[in-house]
């Protein structure tokens, strides 16, 4: 509505009225009419091309494909989810260290896949750098926690025992 009003305001005519013959040059009326038509067409659209013109399209923006094609495109995410499910199953079956190690390695693998592959489907959530750092840090943290897990930790960190005693007192 606003675009119609602005387009008509540029022609010098009142909204909803046709310009009188002979009041303007014929060459000047055609561009004004085209601009008015373009403004009315833009007003009908709910999209704002001037705002979203430079926005990058998400990686999964392709048209819908058959079911097997979708699974083929999502194999990085499916492999990370599968490994995480195996880790959760191990944890549930009373092997917490092994389960946490599998989950941590799965997240580290997600970080590597995000760095190496150009398209990773739904594994891409944020920018490539942010995804790599997030998956990598979470994977390393979970792996380290699995390695220092009691009883009989596989990794001994000298200051960890005193830090735990200090905080638990």
C-alpha cells in the first residue's frame, strides 16, 4: 500500500486517479507507469528482496528429493548420531567410560567432517568455524572426562585431585 502511494505520489496524481492527458510528457508517463506497476507488484509480495538479497542460502536448501537421496545427503549427521547412540547404549549397559569415549570421539569426528567435507547436510548448524570449534571442544571435554573417570582413571592430572577436594569440602 505504501509503495502504491509513493509510486503515485511521484506521478503528481492523486491516489486512485488517472493523470489527465496533456499534463505531462508522454515519455515521462511511461517510466512512471512502469515504476508504479513495479511498486504495486513489490507490495503484493511478502518477500523483501532488498533485505535478503545478500543472505547465504542454507546448505540443505535443495529441492525435495526421493527418500534415498535425502539419506545419502545426510550421511555425516547420521553417522555421528549412530555413534552417539552406540555410546549411550554402552553407558546404559554399565560401561560408562567406553560410552563416554565413543560419544567424545563421535563429536571430534563431527568436527573433522565439518572441516573436511564441503556439504554435511544437517550437521551444519552455524558457520563452519563455529561448528568446528563447538563440536571439537565438546568432544575433547567429554573424552577427557571419560579418561579421568573413577575408579582407576586412565589419565592422571596432578592438580585435579586437589581441585576436587577443595571444592567438595
